[in-house]
């Protein structure tokens, strides 16, 4: 974790009440993994792209993602 956080443009984003709420109201269709809800909500809140191989996140139109 320490090494990853030393990388340029990488930072730890805290789970805020705003992100937690946002994760619970993501537009359908999405799947049933709450951790992925938080990842998508955080990325949307931070205007970030998600780097993932998770096909459900990659297919979700509400997430900007690539792999």
C-alpha cells in the first residue's frame, strides 16, 4: 500500500458520507456487490476512471472504466 501511494497521481480517497450515500442510489442496472457500488460512487465523485478487469463495472454505463 505504501509503495502504491508513492506513485504519482495516486491517492487514498476516504469514504465520506456523500460517497456512501451516492453508492446506495446508483442508477440501475448494476450488480449486488456493495464494494463495487463504493468504487463506482467514489470514481464518479472524484471524476476518475476505474482501472479494472471486472466485467460488470466495465459494462456499467454509469462508470468511466477501462482495462
